């Protein structure tokens, strides 16, 4: 029996680089075509973002007025969203925070990544707060009218 000689060839040979002109050339690897839809096109939220917000009003005279959660895209839940009263008597939405490092600094652990998403999420939170506040105020007025002086 004749012993076969093993030859090592490079993985890909350019045409004309092989030992014989008819030698098989490994196909060149072409990059994948770009997907039709980008994963984050300009990072704008999809039109169906429609956050579902659940809040609980807090009693007392502190700056924190409500705490709750939001569900975005029916897939992501964000817990620990708070509504606070700012220094100029305006309502602000605060995202959940976590301690960072040994110091007492905190950083947001979930937050909208652009202006459109922020406006959509914060608007839904403030709208729910206003709805709950108006309902609570109406209940207080109703209760106040029922109590004889």
C-alpha cells in the first residue's frame, strides 16, 4: 500500500494562490446583511409603549406624595417609582434608586433613555397621580359633607 502524504492548506486561498489552477478555493465569508429593522432605531420607543401605572398615595406632610410601579410594553415592570413635590411646588417623578459604593450616593437603576420615552413614562405617572388625587379629594369632600358639625 502506498502511504498518503498529508498536506496542510490555509483555510482560504485566493484564486491563483493554490498549487494547481483547478484547486478548490474555500468560499469567502460575506458579512451578514443588515437587518431590515434596527434594534434601537434612534432609541425612540415604539408607539405601543403605553405604560400601565399603579400608584399608592402617601399621607402626611412630606415631599413624597406617591409610590408605585409601571409596566412598559407589557413586558418590563419598574417598581419604586415615586412622585415628589419639588422646591417650586411642582410634581416630579423619581425613578428607583440604589446605593452606589461605600458613600451615601445613589444612582438610578432604571430610567428612560431618551426624551420621548421620559415624557411618555413621566406623563403616564403624573396623569395617574392626578386621577388618584382628584378621587381622594372628592372622597374627602363627600365625607366632610356627611359629618354633622
